[in-house]
């Protein structure tokens, strides 16, 4: 008989493994903004982040929603031994991806002057057109990724992602160095950096085409008996033998129009649910530069301030990656439990996921907030915008909780609720930007983001509690996470002060001193987090055992508690 584990422990193990893999695969792409700012400066960084928010908003459909739909239907057709259907899904997916990419690229190129006027900066025109080229190659690449994921082949996607990010960053840095040395204007340097997205997408598409070619060659050269049988069955059903009415699904498998409709029906809710970060970024792009100009900053200076405002985004995105990875795992697990009527399993899994992500998000936010000064200098060479970075760090708490709660709701079939909460969050962000940016500058925009994320998360959690009967005592759901976050932040802050004093006495300052201060502060925070986690039992031994190597961790935790 199996040993008892808390419900959702398998979910927790899978979430951590998936989260670690996602962070490793996306780390290059997320941290590319640091050399961008270091080489190009805050002006180039501000222009780039401004135009990239439009690209990110449009690309969500092609890179997240559509591949998810293709993967779902390819997996279903494969399970049903319908090779004709698999090819029809891929054909429809590629047609949809290429058409959508072309239309989005054309619209972004054509409307670039109008978008620049909306932003309030002529410096964004050329970079907008440069980044629009990526929409020609990224959608078909993402469609092929969805196809191979539907076949449960992860290697093509993994290799393609790594190739895309390496080429993207390499081209971006090469163009940054070349244009910067030539004394080019900030908008031309930003446009050169934006071309890295096109080069990376081209490299990723090339890798996917190589895998597709190998896949086709393998199927032609050595078809298995099962493949032949399934193909014959599919052809027979599609043709219709005498006295046999072809199945509706098989009759439709060759219709690209039907499959395009199905893909869109599935992809649109996923697209809406994935818009949280891009939409809030778009709200910032359309409001913050103009509000700064209204406060007395000129065009280029407002772009520089906007770049400084975005310094904390890459760091917070690392935390969001873990939450997004967990949400990817939650959707099918919760949907299966919902279909089986396992309400207790849903509530237990939701409780585990929400508590862990709230713990990690809140603790990461608190730790980064107290280390904002040295982290800012370590990554960006100066302390400008430290207050804004500190407020941005607090977005990690609400953002992680919001991502996971939205995934849980979608898995339960409540696909409209996350979209509604997204609109509430975006409206609140717009309102707070209008109120706070004139008063606090970029710190006001960062504070508005933290509040908007938290409100959307709370709405999601409240709805989950009503739908699942999710309950939790004040001590376990609120006081323990606050205690963990507070003690973690306190330990990091104390070590930061001590390290700064020692390094100053030793004559070590600048980025080296900031690096050492940040490293020691993070280490102290991690140790404090682990110690409080053990002694407060914020996470049960069964949940701890679900982590990779967790059995030893749980045994160590029990021994430490006995000795204390």
C-alpha cells in the first residue's frame, strides 16, 4: 500500500521540475535586457521596452495560445490513430499562424506612425517597424512547436528555444556594440536591438524545419505496422465503405476551415488568460511616457525614465516563470478532477498550489525589495530608480498568485472570470497611473502595478474559494506567509547592512561591492526562509517530501525540530 501523502503532492513535484526547466530555458531571453541597458543606456533601454510591449502583446496569440490549441488537437488525433486528422490540424495551424503573423506584421508596420503618436515619442517609429518583422517568422515556428508537443516530443521545442534565444541575444549584442561604436542615435540602436527578435525567430524556425524534415523522413522510410493500420483505417473511414457512414470527426479531418475554427475557439480563451503581463505593459507604454512629458520631461528624457522604470521587470519575470510553469501543469490536472467530479481533490490541489506560490511570491518580493539598492547597482551600474525597482519587486507577490489562480479557474471551466479580472486589473492600472505618475513619477507607475496585480489575484482567490469550498485558517494562509516573508527580508536586510559596512571599510564599492552584498543578502534570506519553513510547519512534511529529494529534506526537518 502506498504511503499517505497530502493531496497535490505529485502536482507539487511536477511543478518544481517543470518550473526549474522553464527557468533554465528562458533565462537567456529574460536577462537579455541587462546587457541592453549596460551597452545602450537607459534611453535605448526605454525605447526598446516601449516598442517591445506592443510586440509581446500581439505575439501572445501566436506563441502561447495557438500552439496550445495545436498541441491539444494533435494529441487527440494521435490518440485516435487519425493520421489524416493530425496532418489536417498541422496544415490548419500553420495556415492560421502564417496568416495571423503576416496580418499583425503588416498592421504594426503600417500603423507605426500612429502608434508612435499614441506613445508620444517619434523615437519609437523605426524600432516599431524593426520588431514587426519578427511576426513573420515567430508564428510558424510556434505552430511547429505545438505540433511536436502534441506528439509528446519535447526535444524539438527545447532545441528551438535555446537556438532562438542564443541567436537573438548574440545578434542584439553585436548590433548594439556596432551601432553604439558608430555613434548612432538611440532610436537606431534600439531598432538594431529589435532586429535580434527577427534573427532569433528565424533561427528557431530553421531548427523546427530541420526536425520536421527528419520527422517526415522517418515516417516515410520506416512506417510502423501501427502507423500503416491507423492510416488504412483513417483512409477507409474517410472514403466510406459500402454500408458504413464515415464518422463526423473523420469527414471533417481534411477540412482546413473546420480545423481553423476549432483552433481559434480553443486558442482565444487561452490568449485572453495569458494577457495579464502584456496588457499591463501596454497600459504603461501608452500612459507613462506621456504622463512624464506632462510633468516636464522632454521626449528622450521620458524614454530614459521609462527605461529606468523597467529595470526590475526581468527580475520579477523570473518569479513569474515559475508560476506560469505551475499553471501549465494545473490546467489538465484540475480539468481531469473536475470531469471526474473529484471536488475534494480540486480543493486540496488548489490549496497546495495557492499556498506555495503565495509563500514563494511574497518572500521573493520582500527579499528583492530590501536588496533593491545593491541589485540595481550590480545589474545596471547605478542606483537610479531604486525606489521604483522596490515597488516593482512587490508585483511578484500578487503576480504569482494571480497567474496560478487564473489557471485553476480555467481548469475548472471558468474561462471568462480570469478575462474579467484582467480587465479590472488593467482598468485599475490605468487609473492609478493617471493618479500616481504625476505625483511620484516612475515609482507611482511601479506602485500601481503592484496594487493591480494584487487586486486581480484576490478576486481570483475569492472566486476559487466560492467554487471549491476552499478554506484556510488565518494562521496558515496569512500569518505564516507574512512571518516567512518578514523574517526572510529582515535577515537579508541585516546581512546587507553588515556586508556594506565591511566592504566599505575594505575599499570595495561599485558593482563588485554590490554583487557581494546582493549575494550574501540572498544567501541569508534563503537560509532564514528554510529555517522558518521548518520550524513553523508552513509546509507539511508530506508536501516537503513531494519535492525532488524531498524525503531527505522532510527527515532533516523532523530531526531539527526534535533537537530544538
